C-alpha cells in the first residue's frame, strides 16, 4: 500500500509464490486478498489482480472473477 501511494498509483497487481508447486489459491490467499482490496479501497487504489505463481503455472484471481 505504501508503494502504491508513493507512486500515486490508481491500481496495483500483486503476486506471491507457492513453493509447493500447487497454484490453487488457498482460503487464506482469498481472505488476504479481500483484506488488501478493502484497505486499498480506503486510499482510492484499485486491486487489479492477484496472482499465485508456481514454477510452471500462475493463477489469476481476476480471471476467476474473484476481484
């Protein structure tokens, strides 16, 4: 959030890795995404996407309609 404000961003895309190799977002990933989205909304920054990345795959929250 701090970087988004520092750069006067209108939107952000976040990503994190799953070293297990399983790209399916967990319940914790979804909860964190909702918390982040709500916090960013307070400062008028839009969460555009959240990716879960493995060595071979990436899953998009936006493509799943979760944002």
